[in-house]
């Protein structure tokens, strides 16, 4: 693990990232929405509103 002052810049363009940040996700070919995954797995009663089409 490495702490950097600008995580977006460090992650953008990497082969695979886990993030909920649109700038990072848009700049990477493969990604996982980490916040969504955590909510769906660890907070089963959470109200999740999908603003886009089905994933």
C-alpha cells in the first residue's frame, strides 16, 4: 500500500481499479465499484436507488 497526495492521478489508467470515483472509473479499462459492492454485501437492508439502467 502506498499513500499518495493525488489518488485519482495515481489510479487513473491502471489496468484494474476498485473505486467509486467517476474520474478513476472512466479512466480505467476494468473497474469494480467498491462502495456499491460493500453496500450490497454488507448492508442488506440499505435502500439503493438505481439512477441508470440495470448493470
